[in-house]
């Protein structure tokens, strides 16, 4: 057949075409990677308190000539176009503001539902898409679940159990600060002076919480103090009763003396030394010598 190529030349031509096609495919892939690829930028974690404003920003570069979308953990929050048109959605319309000059999203009056992972998608003019991820974490004050006391003479141990992010501890005894910044307060060679009210203060960037523990007479180191207190009370009661008994005895003693004196005078039939009253009784009861003589 005329016009046909030898089998060897056909194979060479087919291999050249396949090489050209494979090279073209690789060139197309490289072109897309350079111009149309998605670039994911590992994000960071932003920590903020409730009811404050926070700025979400990783790359301090203007994106006013790009199309930008911000997505919250559950919905599309905001969209920005090169014509400086901003569209907001749902709750973001009240609290979110975008600044293309430094590529930042500001959220005002943070609420618990604002916590989570945010994604910023930037579509550049050459078609490149950048995706930036930022995790927003809201800090709450620590929560103290329990303050327990373990007393094994001569050691006193008080443990403060708190949950929260970045918790630090401090201690007070009867309102006075202690030089202890640990979760567990250890008192070696504890004595009665170590009895009292202890306060655990758990704090972080979100605030602070207090928990209390009373080391009192339930524990061995404080029982001696309570016994001394009871002895003082009993002693005071005994002294008061003794004074009352003494007063009663003195009163009865004086009453007995008066009674004995009057009884003795009656028994003797003698009313004691002559008094004016006794003289008068003698005038009326017994006639005197003068009266007897006159009658005669």
C-alpha cells in the first residue's frame, strides 16, 4: 500500500507523540500549580476574653485588590470584593468589621458561640487561592471544684482542684498572703498556729475564682487549742459558782449570828444592860421605895 510508513517509523512517531502529550500534561499541571493552586497557610490560636474585641490577623499585607471571604465555624461571615464592597451575613453584621489595608477581621463583644476555627479565603487576581486558618479561643475564669484537707501529724496538706486554661494558684491564710504558688499547699511540722481559714485563688487571663477550707478542731493539730478553750470556759463557770456559794454562805452565817443572840437573851430572862425603856418598864411594873413610903 502506497503512502504507508514502515512499522518501525510508525512506532517512533507514536512514541514522539506520547512524549509530547506527556510533556504538555506536565506543563499544564505546573502552570496550574503556579497560577491556580490553593495555598493553605497553617493558622495560629488567638486567645481573648468574653465581651471584649479581638483582631484576627496573620499576614499584615493589603488585600484590597483581592476577593476575601471570612468563614466562622458554622457559616459564611463576611465577603469583600475589590470594588470595596462588603457583604456580611447573620450575626457578623453586628459585630464584624474587615480592614483590607492590613487584612484583619475585628470581632466586637465576644460571646461563647464565637469560639472556634475561622477560615479566611483570599482569591488573588492571578487566580491563586490562599486559605488561612485561625482558631479563636475564649478564656473563662477558672472553676474550683474542690478544696480538700489532709492532716497527718505533723504535716498539713491542702489541695485545690480547679479547671480552666492557663491556671495559676496563690494562697491566703486568714486573709494574709502566703508564699506558695502551687496547686497543693504543704505545711510541714504543723502546729496549732497553722489552724485557721485558708483560701485558694485560681486565676488566669479570664479572671479569678476563690475556694475556702477551714482547718479547725476536727483535725489533730487544732484539738489542743480547743481543749484549752474549753478549760477556760469550765474554769470561769466554776469560779462564778464558787463566788455564788461563798456569798450564800456569808449571808447565812450573818443570819445565824443574829438569831442566836436574840434567843440567848430571852433564855437568860435578862435583857442586857439597863436602858431607858427598861427603866420605864420598871417604873410601871414594880413600885419603887418612894412610892411605897407615900402610900403608907
